[in-house]
């Protein structure tokens, strides 16, 4: 989903599994039941203030959050990323929460204007 008007709200309330998911230029994304992305998951140029994927456990390839206005990213159940993790150019970001993350097969890249007030939680 891309090239949208900035007021587009994407509500995928009943989605539990998807091969790939890419969202650009949306003001809201709701995926409360999404538990698995078989390949890549990316959110780009999105003006929503926060993002929560409460039951997402696995991303089979890359996870990218780039150029959003989110102050917090909460992936409270994610355990495995089969590719790389990219979090870049999210200027309002204060908290990045991955409490259950155990495996990232590829690289981890955090890029932006981070300072000591940004919390990256991965236990």
C-alpha cells in the first residue's frame, strides 16, 4: 500500500498472517492480530504517532521502520527476524521496545538523531 493520501487509515484488524506487508504514506496502521509476516515488513513515510504489533512473533525476512513520526515502536511479542532490522530517520522516536527478541539473522541498523533519551529495549 503506497502513494496514498496522508489521511489514509489502514485497519487490518482480522489479519493474522501475510507473506509481505509494506505500508507507505498512511496515517494509521492497525494489525492487532498479526502474528507472522512470512517475508518482509516495512513501514515508510508514515505520520502516525506510535505503532504497536502486540502479537507479531516472526518476520521471515527484513523488518524496516523508516521515516515515520512515531514516538514509540512496540513489538512486544516478536522473537525472530529472519533478515535484518532497520530503524532509520524516525525523528520523534523515544522508545523502541522488543522485549522478547531472541534472533536477528541479518544485521541491526539504527540510524537517526538518537540521543541518550531513546530507549532500545531487548531483553
